[in-house]
């Protein structure tokens, strides 16, 4: 099979979609029956594109965000129409058997070539208030209209598969749920290696950890309120890109006098992140909506206990290896869950063992194998 994949998302920050693509295609490239080509903005290459510098990407993104949302929406929509036109011309002149679209919406292409689309979640439909308005407008214009262009839609969880089928009236037979996994870099590290990274980042010996983009549906507001009532003095470390949306919780930190107990590191490298997971007393991930929730499985693979929400895909991903919050908006419940783990070393160790076992059950090799089977099925091979 000669497969063309939209690799433009690989040119962004190493978060959800980019990490999914790099891990999935690193595994797919090991299959001798699949020849992968990567579509970039102006060319097609046979080697996976290099990861750009995170600081440069964030500066560029922040510069774009200074424009009015209407301007960003118009520019983005025009660029997508141009992308589709160029893609159709490219596919007319090639012998690819399959196209894998990985952006926010399937592309309108020549139906001579089957198209697979990966949909990570439906937050742009169900959590509109948690996204920049220009992104919601873009989804309103394209997503539902273009979904029928895809011959197969891959989702990272059965939750999203069911949600897509019921909400968008897409046949379940046209949707394949293929779970993601932790990047192989996330593992248990020697203590001295962890201590070195903690020292370099100026982290305390013990801390509670949150990992993810600091955006509205991650429920940071409730987490800050929990830190105000939790009895333990262990600080909270927020690790991840600053994201978008209101940051009222920053003002709340100052109002509550938590400046020294809530520390934001910004986006850090994977080498640092795996050590930060290893050194944490617990990962607290009270997100209100996730298509998968990679930080949960990354923490488990790194030997870190996990508290997460009993919402969306998170129970499916965590299995029996995490503490699930029945009401993640309750600061009292979050505080109680934190105390029940950080004050009980035996429970921490038990959860670490269950987490490692759960992480071993989900692999990128398996995800690649299932994806390739689905690709061949779409192509009729």
C-alpha cells in the first residue's frame, strides 16, 4: 500500500495530535507492506518531518492570536479551501492507494482515492465555549459537511465512536475505535535521574502534578479551589502550554495566597516531562471532556498514581488503575482524593503497580497493527 498522510499537524507543538501521529507512524513504518509518504505544506516527503522548536511555535501562535477572531477565521478558511484544491490536483497525479487526513476535518478530495480521517473528539461541537470562537466557526463551516467525505473514521475511544455515531448520525460500521498509548519515552526512571531534572527545573522534592494545555475544559478552576482546602502542604505543579481561553484561575491563585503552592512550568521537553511524572506524588487530571487523555496513560507508564474524572473517555482509558472523580467540579472531592493518596504510601505503591499494568496493555504497535488492518480494509485489499 502506498499511503499519503497529512503531516502538517506534525509541524506544531508536541501535544495531542502531533504526538499521536509521530507514535502511530513510527510504528506503521515498521510494516514492510506499507509505504508512507508525508504531505507537508508545499511538498511530499518519505521521511517523517522533524519536530520544530516549541518556543518558536508558541511565539508564532501568540502572534496570530493578536489578530481579531474574524480575521483569523477568514484566513484559516481560505487557506483550507486552497489546501483542498492543491490536494485534489496532487492526488490526481499520483498512485497513492489511500489518504489519511489528520487535521480538524476531512478534506474534499477526488473520491477515486479512499480517505481515512482521525477524529480525536467532538469538543468543538459539545464544548464550544471551551475553544476560541474562530476555531468553532471553522468547525461549523467544514466538519459536518466534510464527514461524509471520509470512507472510514478512526476514533481513540469507544466513547467518541458512540458519540460520533449518535450525534452526527454516522453509521457505526464506518467508525473504528483504536486506542492510543503512552509514548515509549514514558517509563520508570532511576531516582538520581529524576532528582537531577527536578533540580534543574527548580521543583520541590514532593509535588502534585497536572499535565496538559491550560485551557477551559481541563477544569483548572476547580483544581485551584481544591488546593485552597486540601490539608497537605505539597504544592501543585502545572505543566503544559498556556493554551487559550479565560485564565481567571491565575487571579484566583493570587486572591487565595497560593502563589508559592501553585507553580506553572510552561511547556517542557519529553526528557524533562518523563522525569517530572516519575517524581510526582500523584497526577491530578480533572478534565471535563477528553477523546482519550494521554497524560493519564503517560503518568501510569511512568509509575505515577492517577486521579482523573469519571467523564467522557477517561474511565475507559484508565481502567481500574485510577481514582475516578464522580463530580470533578467539586473542589472538596478533588481535595479528598488528593489527600487519600499523598498521605498513604501503601496506596501509592498499589496504584503505581496497577497503572504500570494498564499502560502495558495499550501499545502503539497494537494501534499501528489495527490501523493498518483498517487501511487495507478501506482499500479493499
